[in-house]
């Protein structure tokens, strides 16, 4: 997606877009990592209901990845076409929703809220930073990766990542439903 969105840009323009998009996505992810519990409390949402909702959302994204389609959760084809003429391409659709969308925000909140120890929470923060560092590197060298892997290689990787994401989604849903069931068992 990044390669096609930046195909008419120079290498410097592409790198600037990548840097801005990754910084914005990192900031948003860290914001939700640090304030997620307060947001859940404010809206009266339990972590298990968020797990189930987020798991369903992640599964939709994973299914689209397995089919090698642009996720309906992220962005529509019409939005992609409109974004090509805009100067804030780095905000929408690159940073939001490609790098950080509802599925990523949900995953971030779930991982932080369920962190058993301070060390675990720090590891989640480090994972966020490493993820976006990897994204930045991939964006900066996206044309080289694309030339190396080709279209078919990119599809294979996308489908494999979709399968792994589907497994994570099923785990979120199963754990969430089980915990909701157990909490109702305790009240009956």
C-alpha cells in the first residue's frame, strides 16, 4: 500500500512522509497504551468486552489479509483514490488507519491493561517502539523490498501475517468470552 501511495514521490519526499506517518502513529499508540485503562473506566467498558470486540475486528482485518484485500476496517478504495491528491497523505491514509487503526488501538489497550507486572508493561511499550521502528525501516526501503520480493512475495507474506493475526484474534475472543462467562458464573 505504501509503495503504491508514494509511487509519484521522490525518495526524499517518500522518506519524509514515512517519518511523519510513523511518528504520528507511534504517538497515538503510546497515548492509548498509557491512557487506555482510564478510557475504559470512563466509558464503563470491561477489558473482556474490549477483547471480544477487538478480536472480531482483528479477525476481519486478518481475513482480508488472507484474501490479499485492503481491509474494510482500515480504508476503502474510494478513500485511497481521494488521498492521492492530498498533501497530508502521511496522516491519512498512511498513519491513520494503515499504521494505527481500531484493531491496533484495541490490541494496545488490551496488552497494557492485562500487563501483569510493570516489566510486562514496559515490554509492551518497547514492542510498540520496535514495531514502529520496523515500519519506518520498511517504508524507507519499501521500493527495494518490493523489488526483492515482488508482488507475489508480498502477497505470500501478507497472507501468512493474516493467518497469525487471525490466531491472535481468536485468542482474544476466546479469552474474552470465557472471562465474561466466568464473571457471570460468580454473580449467579
